[in-house]
């Protein structure tokens, strides 16, 4: 009884262990927010170059913990630009340029024309060619004008990660479980955690619960990885995806897939006669969506494969 009372008293004074963790992450978020205005001054090319800069600094001895605010402010800006604001040039969204400030409208028309004139290109990990609107450099005045027009981060024209999503990314990058409620944006959190690990030159998997979400989530965050100089692929069941395409997907920095398909690819690789026939590559980390379902509920279902 005495121990229980002492414990409760200490928790009231110092907070629970989880609360102390949250406070430490919140301090990092404050540092990230303080850097945001400066990062917004960078061009698309300068923002992409940050990935190489971070990798170089880490190779020179700097710790990822010390770089974390810089890394995440770059990730936040890249997500907002590439997944959100860039979507105004996607013809499917039918954006009305007349809603922009009159001084910005000629720039919008110029960029839209450039995007339309660019040929679609084949890129690693992509099931379909990348259209021009995903390739074109966008001036900062467009980004600033859209932020004024849509101050709240809501799709399709804004995708700025919230503070809670930054915290989720930090938690996952440390190999911990982050519990997030429906609607808190788990689709954004996983790429943030991936980027933290990728600047340390790691490569990894993102495990989702079904094939539809594999492709949907990968396609939605593809511009984010692309404009940070990284590649992202998706794997699907053997009968849906030729071996060559699957090998290409596994060559990407980040690969989306279901837990069963990752498992079956591992089993199939162990039945191959030579390493050249195998599809999987060495991975440094894995991020699991719906971790309780995949690692507890579905873990009771064995993966069984038979040889020829």
C-alpha cells in the first residue's frame, strides 16, 4: 500500500514514463517548427539536395539525433510541396487558377504549360510513367500563394504533417510502437519515419494489410520520396508481378507490401538455385501498419510453399 501511494505521488509530480517521452518529443517538435520559415526559402532542387547533405554529415560523424530537427523540417516541407501543393497541376483535381492572387496567375500558367509539354518518363518502382506535373520545378511564389489560399493542411492541395505526425515518425524511427487514432494520418507518418532512416543510408520495408493499400499508399507518397532523391516501390503477389519488376521494386530505397507477400518472397528466394534469381535485398528496417493485427492475429497463420 505504501509503495503504491509513493508511486502515485511520483507520477503526479514527474508524470508517467509515457508522458515524459511525449514531452521530450514535443521539445524536438518546437525545434522543428522554429526552422520551418528558413526551409521554405529553399527551391525544389535545394530541398532535394538536403538528403545528400545529411548523408554526408552523418558519414563525417554527426549523429542522427542531433540532425533530427533539420531532417524532419525538410521532410515536412517536402511532403507539403510534393504531395499537397504540387497537386494543383494535376489535371484530375481541376484546380481553378483564378482563385490565386492575380500576380501569381501568369506563373501558374507558365508552369502548367511546361508540365504539359514534358513527356511522361519511366522511373524505378513505378507501375505507370511519371507525368509532367510531377517532374516540373515549381517556384516558391506558387507554394506561398497556395498556402495563403489553403491555410489548413487538408487534401488534395495541402499535406503539411501535423505535430502529432512528426512525433509518430520519430517514435517509429526508434523502433517503437506508435498508437495513433483513426484520422491522425498514419499514411503520412510512415514516410516520415522512413526518411529519418534513409538519411542514414538505410533501406526498408513498409508493411500494410492488403494489396489495395500497398499500391494506394505507395502511389500517394511517391512524389514525397521522388523530390527527396529517393525511390519507392510496391510488391504484389507472384501471379500479378513478373520477377523482373519485383527485383526492381526491391532495389528501391523503400518497398511497400503485405506481410504475407514479403514472407512468400523470402520462401521463394530460398528455393532459387542462384542469387541472381532471388528478388529480395538486404533491408535495415521495417515499419508495420496495424502492428497488432499483423504480428499477433495473423502470426498464427503459417506461410506454406511447396517446391516444384
